[in-house]
């Protein structure tokens, strides 16, 4: 004997299928959006860490040059070699010394990184050789090249020459001599376009070193 199927055992209607597909699509898009945000956040954290290492390398080179200068000063030696790099960094007459530092990190008005390194006499150090790089730090890619993912200094194979730099610069501001020990503030700064954000990524620090008297 044959059994008749109930009409309630039929398949889903087209409306029900479309509704299920729409719900699945919304959930999938939401998950992808969250994953993209998480990936961008992780990428930004990694870039900040790498740029911080670049800044620390510049700061250590500055301290090394300062120590060489202090040692030569105490011995009464002439400033040659590494000690002379201090003069190149800080002298307002013949070096990179500036009257003041530029405004930095005002993201409320700056929607992009500057196209040229700010400041009166911006510079960079070859942190591997502790010497002043005789090139204005570039803020835009070289002709025919793309923008690096973060602010950095790229050296050649034996680390003796800077092949490329982007988005990183130093401004040296000696104090006005009004008595007492003089000092120099080194503003080490970085600016680059980070992932998943319309505002530029900025990072910086100030290293204050005193001159011997």
C-alpha cells in the first residue's frame, strides 16, 4: 500500500533560501571585516616596532658620537674622526644645528606625511658607521620606486653606505648659551602611511645630551 506524502514535507521555498543566503552573506562579510581590521592592527603594531628600532639605532649612534666628542674634549685632542661628527651635527655655522624644531605630529591638520623633511637642517646618520649622511632625508619614493611600507634606512651589503631612506629624519637644536652647561636636543622623528588608516603614522623621541665645559 502506498503512503501519501504530506504537503508539509516539501522543500524550502525560494524566499526561505534567499533569506538564508542573505544572512550567511552578512555574517561572512562581518567576519571578513573583523579579520581585515585585526590584520591591519597587527601590521601597524609590527611597523611601529620596526620604526622604533630604526629610531633607537639613530639615538645610539648620536650617543656614541657624543661620547667620542666628550673624550676628545677631556683629553684636549682635536676633533677628528667620530668626534668631529658631533660638530657636523650641532654647529649652526657649519653643521646641522637649528634654531628650533619644526611642528610635528599634529594629526588634526596633517592628513599626509610631508613631502620634504621638515626643519631648518634635517639630517640622518649612518648608524652603522656613526657618520652624518650627506643627503637630505627623503620623504617620497625614489623615481621608479614604490614607497617602503614603513619609515626606514636601508644599507648596502656591508652596511657602509645608505642605499635608501624614507620617512625618517633628525633635527638638532642646540640650547641658547646663557650660562651653565649647554645641551643639544636631538628630535628623531618618523612619518609613514600605515595600513587601514587615513591619517599618517608618526613616531618620535627627543635625546638631550650635554656639551662638556
